[in-house]
C-alpha cells in the first residue's frame, strides 16, 4: 500500500491531509505526519484525521514512497538531516516557497525525483490555485500523481520551474491582494452608510458571482466589465476613479514586485543553505 509522509505539520500540511482524505486520494492509514518536537500538534492531527504521526523521520522515509516537504523553508536542511541516504526511489514534493529544485538536490547530495509546488492559503478550504514543476528525474506517472495530490485541494497547473516565481507573485500571494481589496470595499461601504455586516455579505457574494462569471463565460473580463458599464452610469463613474488613481498599473506593479521578491528570496535561500552545507 502506497504511503505519503509529511515532514512538517503546519497549516499547509493539514490542508493537504484533509483534501487527500476527503478526495479519497489516500486513506488516513496511508498518511504519516511528522514534525521535530511538537507532540501536541501531532496528537491534534491524529485525533482529527486518524493519520499516523511520528517524530521519527527515518521511519517515515522508510515507510512512505512520497515525501512532502512542508516545514518552514529555513528548516529544509534540518528536515533532511539523517535521512539523505534513505532517499532512493522516493518522490519528493516540496511546498516550500523560495527553495529551488537545485537547492534541494544540493542538500540531498544526489539527484532525485523532485516536484516543486506553489499552492496558496485557500488550500485550507479546498480552493487553492497551485502550480507545479518537476525535476528531470520525475516521470510522467509521478507528475500525474502530483497533479492528483493538489487537485484534492483546488486546481493544479504544470509549469516550468522558472515560472514559479511569477506564480508566487500572482496566485501564491494573490489571496492577500483580494483581502486588501475587500478591506477597501468594506471601508467605503461604511462611509456611504451601509451596515458593515450587510456590506460584508454583499461584497463576498459580488466576488463569488464575478469569479463564477469569469470561470463559465467565454468572454474576456474586459468584455464582461463593458457589459455592466452603461454610458454616464454609476459603474462608469466608479471605474473612472480607478483609472484616475491608476489602479490597473498598481496591480501590475504589485504582481511584478512580488515576483521579483520571490526571485530574491530564492537566491538568498540557495546561497545560505548551500553555503551552510559545505
């Protein structure tokens, strides 16, 4: 029976565990979760999901054929300590932001089947937008398995690794941009006299409806926007302010800067981790 092991037991690990069980990708008895020392957290996951938990990484690596790296990025080297020699035909799946396949390979000291993934925090409710990229050693069968892992918590797209920084800037950080937008809409709603609780419900449903329209329509978002923008109407008046404030340019700059920062962090982690290994 194939087993999957998580090194790291934080929110992303839990989101994946919940999705894998709910989607019948893995049964609870096929899932092993470990962390360095937080027994209370492991007990919590064991009771909630029925998964096996352990502090013994060596046993986890021996038992599981898929290893998910879900610790904090700065702890990736420590996460591999003592188990490098046990990594053989395993599929290594990393959800660590800023840690490249090259860096993981350097820490392992050998080539391995490694897939990098960039999910987002909406994984917690099964709505993540995830992109994955694999090393040269990853087979098509392994890639399909990875797609099934991440489709259990949302959607999954395959990209080249050099595109993952852009994915990070777009959808990895994307939920925070939407939350920022909602914050602004809530403040505006109060200023124009709406009850904040009523406003919240209206904003949420507006976002859900607009998202669904984009998803099911064959029309470009710009066309959908034009169709609800009557000449000299309220929408046109509001859009004119967004244009005046250069909101489009701000969003483009925002995503570009987040992408650049992802590239910077990747270079920093690579230098620190590989240098410390020497």
